[in-house]
C-alpha cells in the first residue's frame, strides 16, 4: 500500500467519522425535542432509517462510484428524501415549532442527508452490478462486492418448460379463497364501511346517481336482489350482502391468482411467488378489503392487473406476437378499469398519450403491433363511453358531477389562510367568502381532510368564479399557507412516519381499514337494509382483526411491520423505481409506472389519504418491483 492509498483511506475514515457524529447529533437532538413535546416519535421508523443509514456509512457506501448518477444528482435525491422526512416531523409533532427554528431543522437535514446518500449509493451500486453481465463486472471502489448473480435464485429452464399455468392458477385460486373465508366467516355477511351508506340510499330510496361508480352500485343492487330470491334464506338483506362479498372475493382471488401465474412465467423465483400467494390469502388487509363493500377493492386488483399487462406489452419476446386472446383481455380490463373509478379516465388518457410514442419506438419495425394497440385503446375508450351511458340510461341514473369534488386543494388552501389570517381579511374577502360558503359560515379547516372545507360549495357558475378569484387573491398574499395546506393534506403519501391516515379523520371510521360505519347512522343503516346484523359468534377472530386494523396497537410500533402499511412507503418505492429505471437506461420499463404516477397525481388532488385509496398503488408497486428485479437478473445472465 503506497502513501497515496494510505492518505485516501485515512481521509475516507475521517469523513465517515464526521458524518456519523453529525448524524448522531441530529438524531439525539430530535429525540430530545420529541421527548419534551411528549412523544418518542410515533412508530420508530425514524430510528430504523437512521440505523440503516449508519450501517451503510460503516460499509463505506459514501464512496461507491458504480452508481449510474453523478454525485450532484445523488446529493439532490438524498436531500429531497431527507428534507421531506424532516419536514414531516416538523409538521407532525405538536409543539416542535416553538422549540425548533427553521434554521435548526435545515441543519438536521444537512446532518442526516449523508445517511440517505450512502443508502442510495448502495442501492444504485447493487443494481449496477446486477445489470452488468459477468464478463463486464468490475470491483467497486468501496472495496467490496455489492451483489452477485447468485443472490436471487433463478428458475431453471426445466421448471419453465414443465410449468402448467392452469393447474397453478387453480391451486393459487383455491388457497387465496380459503384464506378469504376466514374474514368472511368472522364478519359475515360483509364489512360495511361508511361509503356504502350513500350507495344503499341510491338503491333503496333516492335513485341512482353517478357520484359513485355506477357499475359498482349496480353490482351491489344485483347482489341484494339475488339475496331476495334465494331459497331457504330467512334474511334477504344479509344474504344479498353475503352474495356481494362472495362475488368480490371471487374477483379479487382471480386477480391475485392470475398475477401469481404471470410472475411464475416471467421467471420470478418460485418461493417469492408462493410467498405472494400466501400474503394475498392470509395477510389481514387483503382479506378484510376483499369482503368490504367498497369500490376501491376491485379497482385495486384491476390496477394491479393493468400494470402486469403493460409490463407484458413492453417485454414480450420479439419473435412472438400478442395474440387475439391477449388483446381481448387487455381491452376488457381497460374498460373495467375506467368503469370502476370515475376519475381513472384522466390517468388512463395520460398513460395513452405517453405510451403511444414509446410503443411506436419499441415496435417501429412491426407497424401492425402499434396499430393494433392504438385501435385497442380507441376501442376501449369508445366502449367505456357506450357502456357507461347505457348503464346510466337503463338505471335512470342522474349525472351528478359536483364541482366541489375537484376543489379539495383550493378549499383547503383557502380554509387554512382564513384560519390563520382571519383578522387580516378585507371587506372584499368577506363578501366573496359569504357568497361562496354562506353568511356566518366560513370553511372548516381540518389539515388531513378536505371534505369539511368544501362541503358547502355549490355548483353555481358565478359562485365558482368568485371562488377562483378569492383563491388567487389569498394565494398571492399567503403562498406559504397554500403550500403547507397541500402538503398536510397529502402527508400520508410522502411522510413515512405519518399517522393521519390511521386516525379517526371522519370522527367515526375505526382504524385505517374503516371496518365500521358511523354509530350515529345505525338507525339509518337499519332502515336501508333492515336485515343487516353482523353476527357476534367469532369474537376471538374479530378481536384479532380489530387488533390488526387498529391505528394505535402495539404492533404498529415495530418499525418493519409499521412500514408495510404506510402508504408513503410504497409511494417512495414507486419514486425510486422510476429513478432506477432512468439510471439504468431502461426508459421503456417506466411505462407500467406511468398510470400509477398519474393515479397518485389524482390522489394528491383528492380529499385525503386513506389506505383503500392507495391500495391500488401498494399492490402494483410490489408486483412491479418483483418483475423489475427478475428482468434485471435475466438480462445479466443472457
């Protein structure tokens, strides 16, 4: 070892020590401040992240060079992630703003960013080594191997040739259905959350509207009618709700089983595929949402399937062509995707706009492929419009498009500005606010949900024009409040320690899965479905599921388990998936993420962050990561 190498080694060691001391200072200061504010920082995810960062620093990850991004890009990425987490802490801990200045919070970001930087380096370097073919492999400057081709076992050619899709599908389908039967028996006939109440009102009292996806409301109505004609049934309402739960279970189990078969075909290791099936069957979230009467469950499975189909589209073997069965299945899936979420058409149109030139470039030598896909997209849109109109006419449904449903962000921003600067309002402000919200009725501001701030906004064109003027006027005067209102409403999508989605944001939804309906609407529920009574025989199982669904249970303070149900965790995985695709030069692999990103964009503009809203992204991201890693391994070994 020459003198230059010794100096370099000593310099690296000194830098690592300084980084660890700075991180220790920031972490200790954060813990001290949080303790004085009466909390030890929620779920312990912060401590887990710090420990992981320290581990990577000790492994000399700061100096890894094989990271397919320049140093400045990696620093900016690390600053962005760390800054968002410190900002979330600053916004979340009650009383912290009185004890900590903005300058100190910025210092925390600077002290903790090297930990994130080291973790990112390790991730990027590991992917860089995996992406290279064995003959191209080089040794990282950190002095150690980040990964080898043997890290993830591959599926042998013999296993691929002997794979029987039908048999595997049926086996997975049976296992998942068996798993779903446990919560079904526990909560028979179904879990009824608050969203089902207006749909039942449409079916039994007020008539159909398009406020909720009409196909889902008609599906529930059909189930109730089937329950009324079943023989040997003493209670038609309970039987009808059970019919819906069973139908939804069959659909969801079929979606999971199809994805399992697809993962097997794409070469994902069989043990990971088995684990996927077991999680789908027995992880409580999936089973509870499978029997919950909410539109989000079926939509989530459709999004997962759509992600799989798009991945299939961009990775199809060149020597094979997409068959007619695949095209028909893709067409049907797309139509259902649009029908089961009213605002999904906007995300899908954005996907088509971005996908078209990408697909044209991928298959430019095969013009027929591009033409078929374009015709399929046009057919899907036309079929969606025709079916939606046909259902609306057949059900005599009212097209109820409430403008306030698209005003979650503006109403929150105005409400926050009024709440914190009400004494600074001008007479013109007061006149405009009175015109929009009514006399002596200012918007109510609750940071985590916009429903209360927008509920009194009418569809009148003049009112909306006045609202727009007042929104612009207040925004010019209080831009910091507008930014903060937006961030607080969507905190569950970017802050890993967020707990707002767990809490009682509607003052009656028990736990993050919202397995109950409002207690003050018990009488209304009994009027809509007189026969609905949840049985109380399996109290032990109900206690287990309540324990899992509760927002303040002990298991939530175990960081690895807490991360599993944090929506922000999956949003960050999606973000870094896109970053890694760009870094590896795999632009076309970004295509399956386009719809997910567009969906996330619609959620950012929505009223609040709930697990069932993010459930489509949570499912799809897991599948996408498995396919991504498997594709990298396959290309490296090719």
